[in-house]
């Protein structure tokens, strides 16, 4: 396992690949609120929607769309399709303490425009 971890180049601890699958509305119970999931879908398929109901968003989840959200806080789900679709889901689980990696903190926003015009 240690050799694999030295070669793992992602900040995410899990990569899931799903083909032609419906994902019912859910939250990711093994994640932490401050961590984001990155979800991408590609393929040759008709209209499909990604639903994020507790924040009032319904996205046209067309091929190539990438969504980043806190899977622990935001309920999310995707309709089924009758065609070819592959989804990559990058996420983190709070089960990597055995490798002595600290937990990530909450995401922060900092305006680069404000910094550009700030005087010292």
C-alpha cells in the first residue's frame, strides 16, 4: 500500500467510474463538509439533469459538464440515460488517517482582483 500511495498524484482519495448509471439523490456520509467532489460526465447521450435540491439547483448535465460541490452537505443525483455515458467522480473519504495525512480545511475564496489593486 505504501508504494501505491507514493505514486498517487491526486489530492482526492477515491476515483469512481460509472457507466450508464442513475444516481438517486444522496449525500456522501463518509466525506467531510469542507471537501468538494468533482463530477464529470462524457458520452453520446440525450438530455439529462443533475439535481441539487437543497440549494435549489437543477443543472443541464450535458457531456463534458464538470460539477464541484460538497457531497456531504449538498444532496445530489443524476437521472438515468438510455445511451452511452461515463462519469468520473473524484472525492475524498475520511479514512486515510493511517498514512498521517492531515485533513483539508474549508475552501476559501480570495479575490485576485482586490489584491492587484491593493496598495502596501
